[in-house]
């Protein structure tokens, strides 16, 4: 029987657990921890931090944003990855070779993050780059929906080969708005038909293969006046029409794009009621404590399925694998060009 978790994923202050954080992690409403750059020094330190978290609560999920390019929290002791858009630029001239490399990138990322003690990297980004979103940009594989779907599928296959679940973001697509949802609430005025024919294409293709999904803090008024992460209509489409069976992670409820939903406790309740399973509350400890109190009677079964379930590889042993050596050399070369 799968053990349930609390519905709240928190952040930490620094690279080592404080005494107060050890107490905080024991609260039943906590279901996971997400690491940021301030929590990371190098790979072995991250493994030690993950071990310390599991000494308090062995069942907690531990996640990181490790996409490549400008969103790579852990740099020292692991492969420096290019932005996924850099891979996408190779696709037109060498599609088969690029798909193989994208699969290798997912595998390498999964193996390295597992070796560092993590359960998940919140990747891949499945947004289609429309060319005017500074927050998405080259985090997207491509400006073409079919290419995003193909490259995303290869990356997901690689993660699965490493034993790690994939988390797609940001449903139903953040690439069509210029505004940054960290700073304001973007509104995408396009029609639902346009969204279906463009931004939703990768999500429709890949939803059944994803273990997790993160909706965008974006309003699409042609379908619902609420941001997607607070919208039963959008999350119902994800479940019922696209066939997604995994965990829905809210994007960070402390972001400006979430504030229209009310106080931290109100945001939490509305996200859960809309269909989210796990709530991220980051960079605002007071808000996190309010959300924990509001969620103390809640739990969720789906997130527990995302724990890394294999024997973890040793980071030092990866260099003995020919596949790791080839992928490491190629990806690091692309990361600096």
C-alpha cells in the first residue's frame, strides 16, 4: 500500500538543516522539500543534505529545478547542461542524432540527481517558445509544438531509463505571454482553439507518460478567468481529456502570479480544491507556516509514487559508464557554445 504524504513542499534556508527546520519537517502536512541554489554547494554536500532530511522523514520527496542552461541549481560535481533550446536548434539538421542526445541528457540528469540523493528534477519544460517570454525563452525545446513534443518525449524516456519520474511544466503553456508570473499575473488572450493547436500539443502528446505536471500561474480567459493552477476547468481537462494520472504540483504559491487567489491559506485551499496534489510554498516562511496550518488535515497519495525507487548510483562510479562519458562530453561542450 502506497503511503500518503502531506500536501506541502517547502524550501530551506541554507546548505544544512537548522534545528528549526528539523522540527518543521516533522509536521504531518509537509510532503516534500525543494532545493534552490542557496542550498547547494556541490554534489557531495547535496547528498549529505538529502540524507539529513531523510533522517527526519524518510518518506519525504526531495526535488530540485535542474533543467540546464540558466535553470541549473547544482553545478559543482555534476554535468553542466545546456539550455534545452540549444538542443532544439540541432534538431532541424540532425533530428535522429538530436533525439538520441536528448534522451541521453534525460538519462544523465536522472542518474546524477539520483546519485545526489534527489527524487525529482522538475523537468522538462514543455512550453512552446513564442519568442517574447523572457521567463521561458531557451528553457523551451523549440518554437514548434511538434518539436517540443518529440524532444520532450526523448528526454522523458531518458529520465525513465535512469529510474526517475518526469515533471512537465507549465501546463497549458507559459510561452505565449511576455509577463513573468514570478512578478505579475500574466493573461493570455488567445482563443482555446489556438491554444489547442499550439501550446497544448506537447502536453496532450506527453501527459500519459509524465509522473508529475506543474500548471502555470497564467490566466487564459477564453477558457477560465482563474489562473490554471487554481482552475478546476483546466486541471479537469488535464485529468479527463488528456489522461494525466500523476501528481499535479502547484507552481510556487508565493509568486506574484498566485497572489490574486487570496491569502497564503486561501491560495492553498483553492489550489487543492482545483485538483493540485502538492503545493510549493517557497521563499516566504511565514506564508509556508500559514499554509501548513491550513493543510494539516489534508494528505495525498499520488506524490508518494514519485520517490526514486532504485538503488542509487554512486556519483564517482558514473564516469566508468561509456554512455555517461559520451553524454557528459557532448553536453558540456554545448553548454559553453
